[in-house]
C-alpha cells in the first residue's frame, strides 16, 4: 500500500467507528500488507485487494502454558509461553488465504516470532516479526567483574514474491555491556552499527547514532533516530523513527515503527513508500 493511498485508512477508520457504536463487547482486528488489507470481527472478515473485494472466514487458536509456584502460603501461577495460529480463507473478486503462526516465550531470555503468509490470486507476500530480550548480571572475574549485559532486539521484514521493489525491512538491536551502549540498525538495504544514548535500563527507548553501508547505492551513510514511549490519556505506544544522513543527498531513506500497547494493540510500520499495519482493539459496554 503506498502512503499516498490514504483513502484505505479513511475507509478503515470509518468502519471501526461504525462497529464501535454497537453495545456488546467484541474484538475487531485490521491487517494491511501493501495494497491489500483485511478487517475482521468475530469470525467474519472483509478483504480488500485493489481493485477486488472478497469475504472470508477467520479461524484462530491460542494455547497458553503456565506454571505454579509457592509465594509464602499462596500458590501463584505465571504464564510461561503462548503459541497461536490464525487461518483466513476468502473468496470473491479475489481468492486466497492468510496463515499466521506465532510463538511467545515469557521467561528470560524473552523471545518471540510471528510469520504471516498472504496468498491470493494476484500476489504472494510473507511478513516476519521476531524479538529477543535478555539480561545477565555481572560475573566476578578476579578482583573485578564482567558485565552486566543486556540485549533488546526487534525486527520486521516484508517481501513480495516476484517483485523486489515491494519490500520492507526494519530491524533494531540495542545492547549494553557494563556502561557501553551499542546499537544495530537495518533499514532496507542499509546495515549500520553505532551508539545508543539517553536510554533506560530496559533499552526500550533512547537515541541512535549509527554509521553504515547502503548496499543498494554502494556508499557510506549515517543513520539517526530514536525510540520513545508516548502516552495520550489511555493511548499508549512506542514511537520509533530512523532516517539516513548524508550531506548533499538527493534521496532520504527512512523507517517509522509505531508499536501500540493499549487500547490498540499492534504495529504500524512505514518504510519509504511501503506501509504495513496490524492492529487489534476490543470494544465493550
């Protein structure tokens, strides 16, 4: 989906507001990949793929595991991991299916992945998401110590089979070793290393100053950006934005990643002229 095609988002917002007027509780989700998106409520789904419409049925299954432990005289359960899948089959002006597989581990290290296959009569796309968070304490070494060490990694990649121009790749890794804070950023064809400053201990927010190589243009580029937590009333999300810095450059490459926490849950990712979004919201009485 190109950024200039804002009418898709206008239609999506109008649909959500219309459904929100209903009095009973339910969850609605919306997913968009390039020039196709689906709006789902309950098990019924509306799919729009320019210029075709289709209707589908959405099936999903979630499995969660928990363990019990004793906290004083109270037995407490904590969630260990979650695995899930979602299958959407649709027919109409365009025919196809969407399969999403995901897994989340809540122990340390915290890991997770999600992979979505979008297959229609017009195109095939694959979207991948992965994350890792690990924290290790300092280890005594003689009279000194090594560490502590922590890592916060998150990455997303979208590709369209048969069309290399329709792709999206935005990956970031922030690491801290003792007092040294490093960053890794991958923005499309750009791979870069640098420093992560003004960060918190979780490495969730801070400013990035990197130097890397653009394999598409075969030149050195600088990458500047940051990731910050933002809260407006009940709306909570992380906002990350990164862009190239090169004196006298006629073309700027950029990436924006908004990760919604509540009441919306999901992602909005923009890289150059490609947009991906996947959000979910629950309405109630």
